[in-house]
């Protein structure tokens, strides 16, 4: 198993249309021997959308992982010092979260847990899902691509003609990206064709 014995902090941010991929990601990580600790942004906890009700989504994620979610910055801060996770996977990672990470803003659960793990030099893997990846978020992607310990799940334009700036990660490459990140490498190629 590729991730046997690894604890993965799974940061989930508010790209609500991507939430259907989260259980698939959890299953893939667990199939490779990882323990998954959900870490939820405040928006994930707060908003009911046409895609799901927040309370039902949180309950399903906690049941699937077998772990209680980390839900605030007080709970997130000890993730690194107490070595509660070996890596951080943020999937989906919104443009808003990308900006916070690029500029070291830790005013919510997921960025705080990320900062906490970075203290230990642990890898942070980003599964981007944003409508402005080739727009306003492009500079933040560039900054993080050139920042130590950050890695990206390969991504593509999800609707090049209708939404030319929109990017989404390939959920089926999360495990391989994490394996490469533990070796200090970025999985290549980074930009792919249409997602699965």
C-alpha cells in the first residue's frame, strides 16, 4: 500500500460543486492505508447549497473517515506540533484559500492547519477547484508552485470554452501526487486534458 501508516489531514474548502469527489478521495486514501483527518473551512460548516446540506455532508465525511472533523483555528493550530498528520491535502482548494496560503493568512481552519504542518516541513498538496485559476488566482498558483513543500494535484480546464479561466484537479491522481510529495517531487505532467 502506497500510504500505509500515513495520516493525511484533508482540508475541505468551499468549492461546493466539487464535494461529490471528496468521498472518492477518502476511499482512495484509505485503500492505500492512510488515515484521513477531515479539516473543514468555516464556509463548509456554515452553508447549505444546492449540492448538499452542510450538516449532512459533515456527518457523512466523519462517518467515512471514522474521525471527528477539526472545525476551528484553535483545534487546527496543534496539528503540526502534536504531529497529528504527516501531510496536508486540500481538496477542493478554492481560489480564496490559494490566496490565503500564498500570503500566509491563517484566519480560518484550513490555512491554520496548513501553517501548523509546514512548521514541520511536511508536504502540502493542493487540489485546486476555482473559476479564476487562469485569472486572478494564476499569480497565487505561481507563488505556491515556487514555495517549498507545496505540491499540486495535476489539473485542467474543466470547461475551456464556457469558462476559460476555470481549473479543476484530477481527483484520481491524489494518491500519486501525495506519494510524489512525500519524496519531495511534483507529480508531472501538471496540466492535463479534461478531468475524469
